[in-house]
């Protein structure tokens, strides 16, 4: 597994590596907080960032694809969002978080959630959804492991 995180800043990777034995299946994690990092580390096209923004299903998909392409993993998950307290807009309020899960067999699942609470609560909810999505993906496609 590989992770690509923005608003959670490595919290998902920390949750995964807190599990004893995770080195057997967790390859690496990317923390790409800035747009430049998303472009340089994951290959997110600048045109996509300009057109859709860092918090979008399109960017989440490019992040997941880029992480998978740059790793030895079979499953990738990405998280990009607005944890607040500032940074939101009318179309993307604080608490908007986009996710993407992808496997080497090109199975893609995307979700956008609108969480409430403070910065910590939003980030915590995002990590939980990412982990639940991984579990669902593994249950749906056991051949990816």
C-alpha cells in the first residue's frame, strides 16, 4: 500500500504504521501539502490544479495514480481537503475532503465528504474514511493483496 496525503499531513501513514507488522504491506507515504509538492512528487498536472484546484476529485485521482506509479504498492489512497479554520470558499467550504482509492488493476473509487468540526476533527474523520475505504476495497477485490 502507498498513501498520498495533503490535509492530513501524514496522519494516515502514522495510523497505518502504528500497526505492528505493517512493514510487510505498507510501502511508503507521500505528504504533498503544497501544489508544488503534488506536481513534483506525484506528477499532478499543473493544468488540473489550475482548473479544478488542489481539493477536487480530479486532483485526488492524480495523487493516487502518481503515488501508485512511484511505488511498489498494489493499492493507493489519496486525501486532499480543507481542514480549516480558514481556506474554504462557498463552493468548497472548510471540511471538504476528496479521496481516491486505486489498485494496479485500475479499480478506482472516489468520494468527496463534507465534514464538520474543528481542524483536528476534520482531519481525524478524513483518516477514518480513508481507512474504511481501504478496507472496503480489499473486501471487494481480494486479488489485489
